[in-house]
């Protein structure tokens, strides 16, 4: 996943960790910011597969948010 568009952009790695997180939109926030990164990502299929394998219920994986796909 070294080619992932989101690499290095996690909240704890950004200059402003309180900035809006595109992969974990709060209720009522649009997920479209994260989807822009995801839909152009070269490892999108692997990311979606990772979420399915791990059962992650939180955040966006491969452009999908559980319950919003």
C-alpha cells in the first residue's frame, strides 16, 4: 500500500491534526473529499479488500463507508 493516495495523510501525521478528516466524515459531513483521493488511488481494490477482511466499521476504505456504499 506504499502507493496509496492517503499515505501520510492520517490525522496524526498532518500538520493540523484537528483539521477535517476526509476519511472519517462526521455525521452530516460530506464524504466526497475522501472519495476524490480514493477513486483515483492505484490500490483502491486492495484497500476495499482490507476493510472486508478486517471487518472495519469505521472510516472510508476504497471510497466506501460501511452503510453508505
